[in-house]
């Protein structure tokens, strides 16, 4: 007996049917011609493919896998056609039926591929939505932090939104980006909604940079959304600093440079003007020195703002000049306050500055007197008990003589305040400290000498005298307290003593 049935006559239709059935990936062509091993190999290859590809995810499978599988199916089809050319089919007996069956069953791999593409697309959509949700959560977390710390989180979230809008424009996630951007802007600018204007400045500056990286069609009206809010925040923050006496120049300067024609910028000069008037009025209050200091600072800040911006320059310059003049005029009230508080060194310095700064002020003469009184009080604190007046003259004669080789300045205060200078005594010299202790020693007592002298008329009462060398700031001033009464003629003598290198 022969080992097997004789080969069937060649049949191209049968070969095509076997090839088509093998293209299904199930090896059905081999099954119908009873080739069990190739049939098992086809099933195994398809099983491996399904294990690798399922479940479908956003990354899909490596391109080499479907390419290799397609090559395998092609080889199985070619080999099946070769085998089916001369091998009878087990079932169905009619070749056209097998051919039709092969065509119909091709829907299995085609439908599977289409289903897999759809599943993979859905997996991609879910992954993109997950990225969107993660970016949203990052924005929510950033909202709980200070902007300086949270800025990197905001930038990372923005990068995700941009990637979805640009590189996945047809996805469901990308369709949600415009709404997310509206939430994003409101979250970043939350401090503005809370009227925390100084805190809102930096976040709003940042939002103005977003259109540089985000497509404008994703932003719509958000493109210019921060502008008016930033201008308002800059003005309000600067105005608060102006009222509190802190540094407000950066806010107003940025506002004038960035939004020069805005409604907010137009309010800067009136705000600065009102601050100057309010501060100048405070000179008459309880803290005139503080008001003068604020006027000086205000003048400096206004000039700084004016020099840094052309907008509103003329108006700012005018206010700066008025602040400077108000500060000069306020020095008098400040000096009076310092004198009454017993701060005679500062009172002297302030009144001297006032006399220099205000040559035509009506208080100039008294300020000069107060400066003299303050200097006397530095040596004789009791002299500062009353504020010096502009009174002059009196009925009691007081003569001051200079028994020293130095030109001296004589200062006095009491019912009358004043000063004068006495030239040096050419034939006089400084006394030693020990000689001043000898019995019978008396300065200005040499009848053979012609002492420089000056006579003044004073009213009765206590007058405080201070003598000091005009050109020696290291010498200790001499002092005297004289209680003047009518019916007497008084003499003061200025002299110099030296002891251990010190001059008195």
C-alpha cells in the first residue's frame, strides 16, 4: 500500500483559499489540509502577539512586533498556498466555499487591529487626561505656598498644558486646556482677588509672560487679563507704602514705565502730592522731627522716581520741590521740640541748619538764639530750662574781659540770649592749674594790661555764660552762672588754664 493518498491535481483556487485562511492568524488553512505542526505554530504566534499587545496601553507595542507578525503571516500564507496547491481539503469539500470562508475570516485580524487601535487611542486619551489632572493638582498645591516658592510648580503645570495644547491638539485633554487656563490665571492671581495688592504684584508679572509660551488661541481674552490688575496692584501697593513711609518708588516706577497712559498711572502725582501735604501738616503735630525726616525722604524718593521715568516728570518735580521747602521750614519746629526735650546737641545742629536753609524765614532770628541757648546748655544744663526768645537789652551792665592769648566766643542765655567775640590779649598767657590755687590770685587783675572787653546790658534774673576759644575745639569751655540785680555792675573774666596737657 502507498504511504499516503496520491497528490491531488494542482488547483489554484484551493491554494488561494488555504493562503487566505492562514492570513487570519489562526492557521485554519493548515487545519483544512491536516498540517498539524504549522497549525500549532500559527496559534502559538498569535497567542504570543496577544499576550504582548494586551491590554492595550498608551505606549502600544514596539513597531518590530506587528512588523514581525505580519511577515510571519505572509510566510504562512505563501507556504499554505504551496501546500494547498496539490492537497485536498478535509472540509469544506467545495473550494469556492473555502475561499469565501477565508475572505470572511480575514475580518478577524482586520477587526482585531482596528479594535486594538481604538483601545490604544482610548488608553492615550486616559493617559493625557491623567497628565491634565496631575497638572491641576500641582496648581492646587502651589496655591497653598508663597509665589516665590510655588513659581516652579506653576511653570511645570503650564508646560503640561502647553504640551497638551500643541502636541495633542485633538485630544479630549487638549479640549479642556482653555478652561484649565482660566482656573490657572485665577489661582495664580488669588492675592489680587483678596486685595493683597503687594503680594499680587509678582504673580501678575509672571502671568504677563505666559503668552510667550502658550498659544494665544488657548488664552483668548486671558492674554491681556493681568494688565489692568497689575496696574491696580502696583498703584495700591505703592500708595500703601507712601502712607506707611516705606519704599514705594519701585511700584510707582514700574507702573509709569509699563502702563504710562493708564488710569492708575495718572493717580500717582495726586497721591504723592497728598502725601506731601499730609506730612507737611504733621510738622505742627507731636513729632515735628519725624515729619521733617519723612519730608526729606519723600523729596529724595520723588526725585528718584522723576529721574527714572519721563511720564509725570514735571508734576513729580514740583511736588519734590515743595517737600524740600516744607522740610526746611519744619526744621524750626523740630529744633524747638529737641530743645524742650533736653536734646541740646541736636537742637543746636537743627537750628543752625534752619538758619542756613531759610535766610528769609521769620523765625530765623529766634532760631539763631535757640542755637546759642542749646550750646550754653551743653555746658550748663540748667540754662536749657526755658526756650530762648528774641528779647534784647536791659538795665544791668555786664562787662566781659579776655585774659587769655586766644580769641574767644562768649555765649549767654537767660532772659536775653546772644553771643559776641573778644580778640586775644596779646600780653596774656595761659595760667597753670597750680597758680590758680594760690592765695590772692585774680584773673584780669593786672592794672598794667589792656584787656579786650565788651559790655552788654541785661535784664535782672539768672544769666548763664559760656566762654570758649574760637579756634580750639578741644579746649573745655569756661562757664559761669550770674544772678543779676539792679544797682550792681558786673564783670566777667575769661582766662585759660592748663593742666596735664588739657586746656580750660
